[in-house]
C-alpha cells in the first residue's frame, strides 16, 4: 500500500497542475508541507472525498475563502459578488472531485478505484501525514491537499 500511496501523490501533483491551470486558470507551485497550516487558517473551506479500490481512504482539500471565491469566479465566469455560498462551496467539492478523479485515472492499479461523493466538512483529517500532503501555491493564495489511507 505504501508504494501505491507514493504513486497516488505523484499522480496528484500532475492532476493538480492540470486542473488548476485548465479549469481555474491558475499556475501553481506544488511542494510538501503540513495540512494543518492551511486548515487552521481563518476562513477556510475543507472538502473531503472517500475512495476505495486496491486501497481505501480519503482525500481532503483545504482552501482559504478568498482563493475559493476567485476560483469559483474563474470556473463559472461570473463576478464573485453574484456567487452564493452553495456555488462557492460547490467549487471546493468540484475541484477535489476533478483532482482526485484525474489522479486515480492515471494510476496503473490492479483494479479500478471508486470515488464517493465529495462533501464540505468542518473537520480535518485524523492524522495527515506530511509525506501525503501537498501545499499548492497560487498567485491568489495557498491551499493544501492530503491523502489519508485507512
């Protein structure tokens, strides 16, 4: 399982770059770090998605509100002022869904992965491992994503 988690994190880096650049029009710089730094920030939205297959777990994405609002504006092509809470939170879950789906589709696994429905949550992952956490820097803010195996 450790090898598959390393592969997932490698594929996630590529997926994050592709999704952020093509869907949200953001260049990104990806590095390692700790999830808690972004999660504990004031005004952060966190989304989570469960997965099962050759190994099971969940992936969590934390995005500061200002960055999330800008991402929603870019994705939907409307001014931030006209976006509601549901649309902004939906952007977090959709970003997580796109990144996760793209990542798993790139993996050469013995059987397919199944993804749950992404949800907005107010809890951090139980024990985010530094090796399974990526910090994503954009021109408008920094977000974090972490994979937590079961």
